[in-house]
């Protein structure tokens, strides 16, 4: 055991004794004052009766419950201690932290305000920061560090604190923000107005469609009454329907209203809204609305334009109907005039020619007799022509009486009549069976008489003639065809084929009035169909026709 330096020099100690006593007294006084000051500053601990304070083991357990791990840094903010909880909760090796500062550890995704963090550490302020670090699987981990400065002997010695893994919370917040952004983008991308009102009818939410359609900004429109933006003539009805929704007397509101824009323009919108359910117990309390306003101005303009066009068309139809009725009356008068006024001179001509032939008897020379015969035949042709003209005129006034029947049977009847008129002829006829149609039987009989009659007439020079009636399917309609192997015609002249009084053959070769095909064309068109022909001279002809719907 070594001796005290004071005891090693007795003369010196003896000379210092007069000074030791006063100094010792002064030191005792200072210690007493310091103790009293500390006692006054420390708050009195008040324990509830029967409740003991926490011991050190309990404090450590509470610390573990409130954090995932504990940490400590030195004065240069380098980590010097990390508990094993970092590995357990975040799958990050604590050794990665030791000897490194927070900004050296962060991956650059969380510690965005590095300068502010360094300034806070330099001021030795309380610490609360978030680090982003990848764990041993490569997943990003977000770590929250909370700490307080640590002092030793009055000098700054670093920080100590706790850490938590907040990855799930950060990812949830990020997902929520992304969803909010996507929701907002979706809301702003729609062309219609989305709105929401409070229980007093004031606008609490609007998307950008409001600015596009009305010209008002969202800032000046929010907190204003939705009703005030409608045309004055539409406000009462809208307010009444909204009140019915609030009283649960109407499940939803749908209406077409006029919306007033900033520049005074009127925009038609289709409003659809329903009452917002607040989820409280008082179901009768007034609530706000949520709904849409869809701009239908273009549709409304089209509807009004169409309405005006319809009115104009109706007026035109009425005028044309009057004109048509007048034309029909004139046509009827013309038909009567032709039927009576023209027939009288024809009867007179035929009568005088017959009288001359009877009175002259054998005295008439052969040339005169031939002239009389020609006069009578011309009169008969004129009479037949008048009959055909009247029938053609009557087609315009004839109302269709459609029924379903077998066109094949009708064609067979026409062929039988032709055979009886010329029993000596040899004609081979082919008719497809069961051609069921829906049409006017009387008109179709007249059309077949004209078409089959022409085939019979123009094939009369053949020793053995061939006539056929067939049908085929062309896209969505049925095409009928009547074919013969007769004289045919030049297709360059086919433009006049279905015009009245236009004939492609001389009457001396093939007699006729030139009315038959024109009449047939009118009949087919009355049925909504179409008729056309194909032919070559001396190679026969084919007439095609449809009957529409």
C-alpha cells in the first residue's frame, strides 16, 4: 500500500493545517447548498397506496414492447450499438449499421431532406427520421428512428433511442395515395359533371368537367347552391324533386334541365342523382345528394332539328297529298274521257267501215276491201290501246291487297290460257314448284300474263319453244326469272324497254301495244321490287324481278 503524498512531507502538511479547516467548512456548505437546490427542483414522487414503482427489469420489458429494437450513436452520429431486434423484425443485419451515419445507410428513397436532418443533428435536437433500407431478400424496408441526445459529464456523446419497422404503414399510405391519384385522374377524365351537395343543397364537390361545361371555376362554384345554376324556369321542378328524395318519397332524381354558363349560354344537361346515406340512426334527417350532370346539348339540338324537319316534311307531305289527289282526279277524268270520248269516234269509224263493206258487197274492188279491213283493224288496235292505257292509269290508284299464295300455280294457269289460245303450238314449259310469295294476287297475275305472254309471243317462230320460270337466292332476297329462247333484243336498246309505247320490234313482226312491260314494271315497283332483263338477238331473253320485303 503506498503512502499519501501529504503524509510523505510532514513539515508541509503541518504548515497547511491552518488553511485546511476553513476550506473544509466552505466545501461542506457548498455541498449542502447544492443538495438543497437539487431537492427543490426534483418533483415529489407520489405513489398511489399499494402500487410499487417499476424496477429496471420491468422498464427493459416495457421498452421492448414499445419498440422493435434499440440503438445508440456516437458524437459523430455513427451507430455504435444496435440490438438484435433489427434482424428479427426487419431482416437487416445490425452489423450493417455499425460505424455508419443515417445518410450513409439510407437508399435515397426515404431520407429526402438530408440537409435538414444533418442540421437538426448538429443542433442536438430530438431525432425522428425515417430510413429506407433493403433487407436480405431485397425488399424495401422503412425504418422509423426516434432518439434523444446523450450527454456525459456535460458533453454531447451522441444519440440513443428506439427503432420501429413501419414498412407496412408506409406501403399502405403509398397505396392509398396512389389510389387517390388514380381515383382523381378517373374523376377528372370523364366528360360529365360529377357533383355532391350537402343537406342544404350547396355544392361540396365538383370535378373539372364543371369548368369545361359551365365556364365557372371550382373555387367560385363550391359552397353555392346547385339549384341556382339552373335556368329559372327549371328550378321549381328540380327543387320539388330533390325535396321528394330527401323525404324518401323518390328513390332517385332523373331530369333534363337547362344549365346556365358564365357567358350566358344555355346548356342542356341530363341530371341523375341519389340521396347520400350518412349511416346514422336518424334515417329521416336531411342529407345531401351525389350525382352527375351529362351534357346533352348536341342531342337536344339534333332532336329539335329533327322535330323541325319532321314538321317541314309533314307540311310537304300534306301539300304533295293535295297535289296527288288533284292529279288523281285529273287522271280519273282523263281515264273517263279516254274511255268514253275516244271510244265513240272509234265505234263510228268501225261502224261506217262495216256499212261500206256490207253495202258495196261484191261491187267493191279488192284494194278498197283491203283498205276497209285495215281501217277496222286499226280501230280495234286503238281500242285495245285505250284499254291498256286505262289499266296502266288504274295501277296508281290501286291499293295493294297482299296475301300469301303459290306463284307457281298462278303461272301454270297463265300458261294454260296461252295453250288454249294457240293449241297448235309446241311449247315446252318448265316451272319451279312451290314458289310461295306474299303479294297482291291480281296484280301478280297481270304481271305474269305480260311476262309469260311476251315469252310465248317472241318464241312463236321456233318449231319447239322453251319457256321457264325459276327462282334463286341472291344474298337476302329471292330473284325470279322468266326465260325464253325466242327473238331476243339488243341490250343497247334496253333503256327504253320498260317505258310506255316503246317497242324493240316492229308491230308487223310481233304485234303489241308497248304497254305490257311498262305495266309490269309498275306492278313490281308497287311491291317494293325491281325488274331487269338480259338478252341477245336471236338468243332469247331473260327477265328477272324481285318482290321486295
